[in-house]
C-alpha cells in the first residue's frame, strides 16, 4: 500500500499537474514560496511551470502564485488609490513604449500612477530601459518611490529591486526558453497593489485568467489584447477587452473599435521602435505634444491607451467613498452598460488636451529631477 503524498510537497504538486488537475490556491502559493525562497531546484521549477503550461493555468492557481510572489517581495505602501499601466510583452512587435508613455500621460491627467516594470525581455527596449534613458533613476528604495508618487503623482517600482527573490527562477526560465506563467506574473504582482490597472496580454489563453486574478485582488481593471496580437489597445484594428471594472466580481468580454473614436490606422512601421535611445527620443517628442509625421500615429496610440487606463482608474475612484469621487474635469467611468467607445470617448478628449499642453513632458522633467535628488539622499 502506497503512502499518501503530503499535499505541500513537490511530488504531490507535480502529480496533480501530470493528472491535468488544477492546484488549490494554497498549494500553488506553497510552490511559489518554495521557488522564491530558493528551496526549489531548477528541475522542480522547470517541471512545475511546464506542467502548468501543458495543463492550462487556472485563475485560482495564478492567484496563489501571485500571493506567494508578493509574500517574498520588498514591501511598499502607497496611500490612497493608484493606477498601473502595463503589458506582458511577448507580442514580438517591437513597438515603441506605449504603456510607459501612457502611464506618464495618465499621471499628467491627474491619476496617481505606480508603474511596475523591468528591462526588456522579448523586445529591444523595456519600460525600465526607456525610463532610464529619459533620465528617471531606477531602483529607488520604497520610500523614494512613495515620495515620487506623493509629490508628483507617479512612481516606478523596478522589478529587480522589489522582487529580488525572482533570481531563484532565472536559471530555469533561461534554460527552458519558452513562455511560462512567469511571463504574466510581473503585471499581476505590482508590490504597491494598485487599485486599478490597464493590462495588456499577448497570449490569448491567459487574458481571461489575468482578468479573474485582478478581480480576486480587488482591482478595477481592463485586460486588453489587440486583434493583431498586440499586448495593448491597438489602433490598427479592433481590440478584445476583458472588463473587470464593475466591482461585482464579473468579467465582461467586449470589443473596442478605434475607428468609432476617429482614430486612423497607423501606416506600416509608424509604431515600430528600436533601442532605448530611439524610443526615448520618440517618447520625449510625444510627451512634449509634437505630433508631426509618424509621431501622430504614436500619439494616437498613447492617447487611446491612456484613455482606457483612465476608465479603469475612474471606476476605482467611483467605488471608494474615501477617494473623494471624481476629480475636477474627470469624465468618470461612464455607464457600465454603455459601449466601450462611449465610455472611453470623454477620457480621450481630456487626454488629447493634456498631451497638447506639454504637461506630460513637464511632469517627466520633475520626475527626473526628484528621482535624482532622492538617489543622492540615499
């Protein structure tokens, strides 16, 4: 007679996955804690993530993984409501840094943004790469990030600073060389635990899963995937949207058509980026309000993604009596029963005004100066 496997053990976890059964949330959290503490071997880590991928990740499992990851993160507490604009990467489009520019514009429009990001993994230039090239100091301690948010309305949690335990999974991930659940954990594991998010997901298998995880964490969120495969709101074609802004635990799948909002399709290559220097120069121009030539297409993409992020942010504000309701001039989240285009349109008008004013570039300059001062004070 065989001895029953202990639930919190690698043989039990792997046996469950081999049987193509979902792990209970607590068991998934245990496994991630083993990974994050350095107790799991590379073989165990590889078997674990491949087993999850082969079976198909379940929302409860991913919630457990995120909780295990956050339990080993460096803590940061940002008071009040906050917003993240982030993508999973992996669409292989090598575009300019749309979500990073959108985060800065959203902050200039009045949102409190706490962006979580890293250097490039599958593209030539990640959010951390372009911010560093623009002059923002990476790797500030939690107190410095909080100071940026409290003073300017925007801060950046550099993933290696706040998730140092992820180093224990690096070798297994590198040797596997395939996308795994780790590719979606970063956007879900912002250590500041924002109240709202716009999350782009390139993998169509995981869009609904990510939306369910964000709901479980109490966020008002929009998960998006362009019908051209982009991990953001596309201006080239329609975008599938998983709407988790209602606050009732529901996730409603819908679609957004940029043509209904008067946004033209970009020309071939107009959104393609390059290295950090090129992407930073494009970002600086767009944030200054310059929209000549191909910059117009980039500005359209940034404006649309920012407007979508502000819909999620407005939903969070409307749900929190302590937040004081909508800001002056804030269109709010709109009628949940209305079309996405109708909910986004007033935010898009606001965002275009903000971008034309050059306020995002002025905010960036202040952020660069403050982050440098905080680094010097450390």
